[in-house]
C-alpha cells in the first residue's frame, strides 16, 4: 500500500528527509515569510535581546533577521 500525498507531506513535516524534504522546507519558507516578517518586525522594539525561534520551517528567516 502506497502512502497518499497528504501522508507523505505529513511525514516530511514531522521528520524531513531527502529531496522531497528539501522541497517541503522551501515551501514552508515561502509560505511562512509574511508571518515571520511580522513577528520579527514586532520584536524590533526589544532589540538588543536574544530571540529563540522554534518551528515554522527551515530557519532561513532567522538567519536573515540576525543580520
């Protein structure tokens, strides 16, 4: 029995791996861009502080904000 597309996606969201995992990470990066931008914008009032970003993709948004 083969996994459905939704099951495959769900598995990648839990534990990304392989080429499909990289594709899912890029989708999450693009899909979460506005959320991350708004969150980081709200945090600017508290700089200089330390921020721990958990979840929501592959971490590329955090690296950009840290600059």
